[in-house]
C-alpha cells in the first residue's frame, strides 16, 4: 500500500526579512517536540551563507538550521536550488548541493527555471513520503507579479504541496496593515483562498494598542490573525544575512564587559559569516565588523572571513588601504586569522586564469597579504565536505593543547600550496592536513568553516591571547552546541506562547494526539 503524501504548511511573507526563516524554525521545533517527524523545505534560496550536509553537498544555511530544529540531518531535498550571488546580476546556481554554472538573472529565469521546477517537485515529494509534516518557507513576497509566471518558491510551490499558507508581516518596519492588505489585493483569487491567516511579527510595546487594528484587518480580509509575536532579541541562532548579524553583535558587546576585542573584516561579498557566532557568545569577547582603516583600532585579533569572490574582495581591501593596515598590524605582533577565502588572502598570490572565482569581473592574478608563504590557484572542481580531525598545535614540542578534536566543513574552489615548509594546523581523519600557522600561531589560516564552534579549540586560542594580556585563563564555560540547542527551545516556547497553535494544527489537518498514537 502506497503511503499518502504527508500534510504541509507554508510560511510566506509580505517582504524579505520579515522573519519567515525563524518562524519556520520555531514551528519545526514545536512540531518535533510534539512528537511529529518534521522536515523543512525551501525550493530556492539565495544566500552566501551555506552549509555542507553529511554527504558533502551544499545547501542554504537557513534550511540546515531548520533541520537541526527538527533534530534530523540536513539533505539537499530541503533546499534543492541554492543561488550564490557572484555579482550584482549574476549567481552561481547550485542544484542538489553541486554547482551547475553561473547564470545572469535573465538567463536563469528564461532558460533554467522550467528545468528547476522538476527538481523542486521531486524533492518535495520525497520529503512528503518520508515525514509526518513538511513546513515550507517562501522567499521575498508572493505578490511579485513580474515573477509570478515562473515562480517556484511561493504560491506555485504551495500549490504543488497543497499547503495552507500563513502570511507573515513585520510590524517593526512600519506599514504592517498596508503590507498585508496590499499583498492580499495583488494575489489571484485562488491564491487568496490558500492564505488561511496572518502572523504579525517583531512587535514591540503594549499589544492592547493593536486590538482595533487587528479587528479591522480581520474584517477587511476575512482572515484571522493567528498571532502577534513580540520581538525576541538575540535568539542565539545563526543569521541568514550579515545585516541582522551586525545588530546582534552590538547587543552582545553591550551586554558584557569583554576583555578581548576581535575585529572581523566586513568583506563586500562575505560568506559563511556565522563562523564568528561562537566567538561572540563567549563572555570575555566582543566581536565587531570593520570596513575601513579608521575603524580597525588595536584589536586583540583580526579575523578575515570567507567570501564568494576572494580576488575581488582582496582588491577591495587594497583599495581601502586595509591590506597595508593588516600587514603593519601583523608586523607589530598582532594576531591575524583567515578562514577559507580569508585564509587564501593571507598567502602570497591568488591565481584565477579561468575566471572560476570571479566570472563577472575576472582577476587572473593578484598579490595576497604575504603573511603566509602560500599560493592559491582556483580550479573548476568545488570541494564541499564535512571534516573532522585533531589540532596539531601551534609549535612543535611545546604545545599542550595539541590533539584537541575538531570538526567542521569545507566549501571552496581553490587549492593552496606552499613555497616552504609550514606547520599544518589540523590533522584530519582522512590522513590529510589542513591550514597553516606561522611560528607562535600569531598568523594562521584554515579552510574549515565552523572551526570556532569547537569549544576546546576556541577557548584554548582565546586563553593564549589572555595570557599575553596578563589575564588568567578561563575554563570552557560557553558550550556553543548546548547554547544553540537551548536557543531552539527558547524560540519555540516564545512562538508557541504567542501563536494560536490549535489553529495551526487545524489548518495542517493533524492533532497533537496523533503523534502519540
């Protein structure tokens, strides 16, 4: 007997950044805690913040976070199409975790979207066959009439999934009633019928002041307001874009008396910036972004993060004079760390003769910062892999922290070689090594994203800085994965308290008692 496809729910928004991703995350954890086998789904995501699945495929970070909320491994079926911008009008298209090619916006829309629909529908069908509920996330707004005929991520996706839709609006940005009513007016009649209610998100203040407006909205649209969700600052989960990360870092820095200052370069095409999340969670560390020389100051360490276009972002640093400021800082004994693209920048040269990294504005060769005796050449094959191993230590024979277990993931197109012997930073379980450290560990780089999520490694590095500052070492107190797991439950409890979950269950067509049968 063939199992019927499971029921679904879809969260759409009146605009980008209204909180769709976090609400889907919350609902995934609520339904999971209530005993259901849940999976997230977003047919197409545009993001430079990505994740590597256990089988070495690349998907959007938001869907990986949502999978963690469901307590299941992430798969490419949860995000079959990932768009990674390489320029203003061009993106690398990643299909089921592997790069297909770069497309400009018009070519992608006209040539590839009809093909993409098949991958989306097949992935959705597989998820519905394997779970009790699938929670879908839309993108932007369903009211983009210019994109409607080729839509694969909003109302057409809801139709393929036969999903009831909850429309979310952000009251913090203003115009919440106009955004909801305007969206409903633009939708076609069949699309309006699919919308079963609204959630007003990011509310601040006294909810009684909203009562008359909510009553008007329900009369005007004939749809219920399912909840008003108050603003929840610093949820403790990864941000999908760096704009929201800025605010989070500011709040965290203001909430503690941090002894250590870590400056992170805000690269124009910065990617996987969540590498700094665990550092910002430490009680003795303030993390801040810098874009200009005058913002740099005298931090305890400079961190150069990953980027979707390393040669062009390195050129941007040179144009701003940040390259000279960084090398002068390192020459004076400062600590400089590079992750992925930032690691490549630490070397002597970067070569991209085929325009692999920078197809829109090719940079055949560019000089690096010269802090590591390394050269990077970009190849056509992209490495996406989860890795695990052990820390090799900063100095041969003098390092007590060598052997600390580490894990993370790699996403890069470049291969780095060395002109002279260097100390590898990590010895991986597959017999290879990763990264490089100069003597004393003041300059080091790695391809491993998530390296600071490893609590013992992170605290060991910070304690070296503390010792240099004459401060006592600290034991590992902040456990990043434990803090993250608690954040899921805190978010779920917050949303459950402010959203009519009985109505949500009714529109999905399930009841909490079913999960216990």
